[in-house]
C-alpha cells in the first residue's frame, strides 16, 4: 500500500506542477494583453502629437483612427476580462490540486508514524522478553 501512496503523491505533485505551468501561462497572457493596451495608449499619444503638428493632413485621418482606437480598446478590455477569468479558474484548479496533494502527504506522515509506533512496540516487546529471560536465568 505504501508503494501505491508514493505513486499517488508523485502523480499529484505532477498535477500541481502542471497546474502551476498553466497558471503561469494564463498570467503571461494577461500581461501580454496589458502590454498591448499600454502600447495602444502610447500610440494614441504619438498620433495626437502628430495631429497637432500637422493638423490639416491629420484632420482627415485622425477621426477614423480615433474610432478604430475606441474599438480596439473595447476589444482589449473584453479580452483582458476573459483572460483574468481564466486566471481565476486556473488559480482555483491549482489550489484544489495542491490541497489534494497535501491530503496524501498527511496520510503518508500518519502512516509513517503508525508504522514507527508498531516498530517501537515490537522492539520494546523484544527487550521485555529478553529482560524476563535474563531475570529467569538469574533467579535459577
């Protein structure tokens, strides 16, 4: 049974590691979307400066650009919310797999304690028997 418990612990450790990797990827996806939002904001600032420097040329195109930016912002915002939801789900899965792993580790510790108690008792019984034998020999 101990071998089966070791296998369960290894399997659950693998699951925890896999769920950590998944969470890490989800966090990287969120960071990438946040970076894209920041890049868009920086691009808007540059386009505004360009429009200020050449108002006649930019006046024709900036309105269309601004409308496109509004659409992209909303898309990024929706994407970010979706990815943040995925992060929450991945965190929950990781927490559950970690708790499951800890259950098996606790079970292993309890089993080791019980086995140690049994070994200690057997050893004490053997020492008691040897003591009785020694006492019987000395009283004869």
